[in-house]
């Protein structure tokens, strides 16, 4: 086939009639074939064109066979280049090992760059869809909050496969201290980290199928280089610095989306400024209209004026209120002082006359002696009582419960428990109180008994604030 880059493809079109054409009528999926036709044509060195509802393959027998193989894989992926796949064995198929960080950093643009340079076809390896699990086995599943993407991998317990559908399984997990059982897709379930093999990516090269390895080596080297840069930029922020913060973060907002205040004042002329010089955000340089230099000064001046006016108003109101209060107190104190002085004199004189009329001189002497005796025999009052002790029935109950707990704590039933048999949440402990502590009396709300997995020691947990203590007297 002639080189199509020298004459715009004229000679290539003349020689196309010499190639064998295969027509797939109808095409497996016309819209999907249009989406992946370039990837298939590049990796298979075969012309791929969708005409109406038919797919035309233009090339020799090996190229058309390779194109049909890649077409089957893309149909299983449903057009998603990052979808995991477990293909059947084929010549020219090799595997490159990746890390989980590299898989997270992998994108369609990286796959396209590698496929263009190495003339290969890439797709992630599916290690989980054919995995066999046992009931009660610890697994991980992809949890999404109300179906929102992206989700996160969480711990769960495998229950069983769903009846009638081999693509779904029953799992059980804990959320907000509740045991929840739900159905999950088999692709959204994977073994726990200790039992999981490292992820990998399949590299298909037609040259390798013919006995060569040049395409595989180039693809692995290019892929590792791009993923190394992607992981480094994700951890150090180099991609944000290169793009000036555009499209960075969850909401796509970086520092460059904030206006440069020095640019508003006319001081910043740097091309690599970390903040935006966009007129819509920062305004024209040194402009007097909003939101430029003039508006900034005007807003500052307006704020200063309003602040001073508020201070003057508040100061005047406080001074006027204080003066009114002082004048009112003056008149009231003077009148109150005069009235109290006259009332005191009248009361004292009247009380003296009544006392002299009731008692004679001897009685006054006797009362005087008694008062002296009373003064000499006076003692200081007793100290105020301390905090009340807890009721005696609570002390007795706490002592009895403590004795029962000591007996149960040393029993062989507790010592023979395995860590898997001990509940892990407060809700589970509340339901299984009678099972673990059959002879113990129920504690006052909101206290329950719990057991340590490692030391087998009993402690007491408050179900409201989740506080714990080893002292049972604190529960009463």
C-alpha cells in the first residue's frame, strides 16, 4: 500500500481496489463501531468503515481476522476503553503488571497515546468477575452514595449468589451502626487486599502475533512512562501548575479561578501568575469601573465612611443614654436618702419607748446577764454537709453486679471465644446481652455490658455518648 501522507491519499485510493473487502451485514452495533473504528483499524492495520448498517473490513485475511477479534472485545466492553475484560486466549496477547495507584491514574487519553505510538490495543484485565467466594468471606465492594459516581471500596461480607442471575451477589455490610444486606454486581465485588492479586493490563499487538515483540516492548515502555508522570502529578500537583489551576479539584476550581488583586491595582504583569487575569473576574487593569482599580478604592472609601458614621452614631447614643441615667439616679437617691433618714429616727425612738414601758430596771439587768451568758456560751455552727452519698441500695446492687461480673469474666465460656464470635458494634452488643451475660441483671439505661476482643475484660458502654468505663458504680 502506498504512503498516504505524500499525496493526500490519492495513490492509496487507487490501490484500494486490489485489497480484499469483507462486509459484515448487519454490523454488530453501528454506533459502537463508529466510535471504535479508528482504534481497531490502527491495531489491526485494516480499513474499518461503517456504511449504513453494514461494516466493511478492507485488508488481507490476517488483518480482517484481527479486526473481527478486536471488534468482539469492544462489544464486550460496550465502547468503554477503561472497562475490564477477561478475553479468550489469542496470539499476540501479553500482560503488563500495574499498581492500584497506576490503575486509578489511567485514562482514555493515556491509552490513546500508547496505542498510537505502539500500534497496539489495550484493555484492563478482569480479575474479579470469575472469582469464587465462600459464604461469610470478607470482601470489598464498590459503595456509591445513592448511585453517585465515583464510589469507594468498602469492607463487606459475602452471603451468596443471587438466585436466577449469575451476575449479582448478596452481600452484608455495616453503615451507621446498622447491618445492611443488599445486592451488588459481581464486577463491583473483589477479594480483600491480602487475597487480591496485583492488577494488570492486556496489550494486543498484531506484530507480536506474527512472532515479533517490538510493539509490546514499545507499549510497555510508553505506558509506564505516562503512568509514572500521571501518578506523580496527582500526588504533587504538577498538572495544576502546568494548567494554571484550570479544571483542578472536585468542582473543577483551582487558584486560577480566583481574581488577581494585584492585577486589579495595575501591579501584576506576570505571564505565569497563579491567579486569574481574566477581565470577567479581575476587571481591566487599573480600570475605574467595576471591578477594577477605581472600584476597589471606591468600595474601600465607602466602607470607611459607613464605619465612621456607625461609630459616631453608637457613641452619641451611649453618651446620651448615660447622661439620662445619671440625672435620673441623682433625684432618686436624694429623695430616698431623706426619707430613709427620717424613717430611721422615728422607728428608733418608738422602739425605745416601748421597751422601757414593758420592762423595769431589774428585768433589764436580768436580760443583760442572760445575754452575756448566751454570748460566752456561743459556738460556731457545724460545717455544711458534703455531697450526698449514693443510696445504699445502689451500692449494694453495684457490689452484687461486680461479683457476678468477676465470676463471668473468669468462666471458660468467655476464654474460649474466638475474635470472630465477639460483636463489633454497639447495636450488636445490645441485641446479644442475654447471650453473653445470662445471669447478670440488666443495667440502667443507657448502659450495656461489652467485652474486649484481646484481653477478654468486661467494660461498660454508654449507648448515647459511646463513653466506656471499667467501674460498674458509674452506671448507677
